């Protein structure tokens, strides 16, 4: 089981292993349709989550901080989810790859919720939890493919066997670099410095969106912004690439329009939902702020050219 929104690659990985996935959606708050709200204001219904558990359920997958909403789950939310896993004998796979990129309380984009490791909540929850960490994500070096999983020996045994068959190992120099990085990051408190820097870059891009009249889910962590596209008016009769037409949804059309006409690349929001909840994502795009200051200035100039296609709300 997993929450939606979430990256669709997890669904493919589960299917590849012969499993099926059921989703429980995160719900947007009141007023979200008319203005910017924090990703932390989206909620999961714990009762709905428990009702979705069946005798065939083996695992709950949790992404915290969340992709693409950037929500940081509260301690009480995590405790409730962890206790469900204990009560029903489920494994809790906690993907915490952005744990060190939670913005400080003075962040310009969202209210602060501190990150909590699920496995730290209680010995009972820890006994059911596998925690996944990506050093490449934490050091802003996505693509290095260096990370680790921590959990009790009983749960780690099949993980180690699977890793040996599928990946075997990652680059030796990248692993050595990450060891040095971990030591230095603790010594000079680079984690806090980086979180502030990422927050400033995200804030700069959010300011660009504010200026042209686009609303979004204000991110409490990491690099991504979930933009609402309900007020982007596409030109009548615009010609789309056949693959875009086959999907038929507004988010794919807006993505194609933005990249083709303005050089702005996004991911369609429906990619983060399964078929049963796809419509929930069709009014969103995911945008990344992982650029230099010059890159963000260029993005601002390109977004300014989009302004004529944005309707006031």
C-alpha cells in the first residue's frame, strides 16, 4: 500500500516483483483551489488507510519528506501509521531520502515541521520498519546512486539478497566521496547550510510563480514545487505531439506547451497517481528548482513570457 501522490516508478517496481498496489490519497486542504497552501497542510486519513488493509497486504510504503508535495509528516501521523503496521503485522518501508533538506522555520515557502525518523518512534515500530536513505539526494548529487537501507536483521536478510542480484554494488569513488561528505557535513553543520540554500532557491522560484499569477503547493522541503494549472489557458487549435494527445489530460498538454514554446520542462501531475485517482493530478505539474541562480533567473524570464496565457483568479 502507498499514498498518492507518489512517484509512479514504485508501482512499476511492485508489479515487476509480482505484487499489486493499493493507494490511499493524501487530501488537499480547504481553500487549496484558490491560493497557495503548504504541502504540510495535506492530510492522510488514518481510518481510510486502515480500511484499505486486507489479509493480502504485506507492506505500507511511505515517502517522508514526500515527493512531489514535499510534505513532512508529523510525529503523530507517523506514530499512527507505524502502529497500524504493528497491529496488522506489516512491513513499513520508509523512504526518507530528503530527510536533511527540510527547510528551517523561517522558510519563505511553508510552515516548518521537523523531520522524524519512523524507526525512532518506538522499539515496536522499529521492528517493522525499513528506512531507505539516499546520500546522492542529500548531497545534491542525484545520479550517483549511492544510498543504504537500515532495518532489523530479519527484514534486512531478503533486502541484502535482492541487492546482490539486482545491483551488486555502486561506484567505489562515489561511495568514498560520500563517506568523506558525511564526516564533513556533521563537522561543519553543512546540513543546515544546504537546507537554507535549497529553501532560498525554491523561494526564488515560488516568487516567480507569484508574480505571474500561478498558485502552487508551497514546499516545506527539497527541490520540487507542485504547480496548479487550472488558470493556464492553452491556445485554441494548438497542435500537440501524438503521445500527448493519447493521454488526453490537461497536465500533459500544458507540459508539452511549456517545453515546446518556452523551454520550461515539468512533469505532468497525473504521473504521480494511479489510474483510479489520476483525475486528482490532472490540474498539477511538478517543477524543480535545482538550478543555479543564473538558471533561476532564466526561468523567471521564460515564465514571464507565459503570463499572457494565465487567467486571473
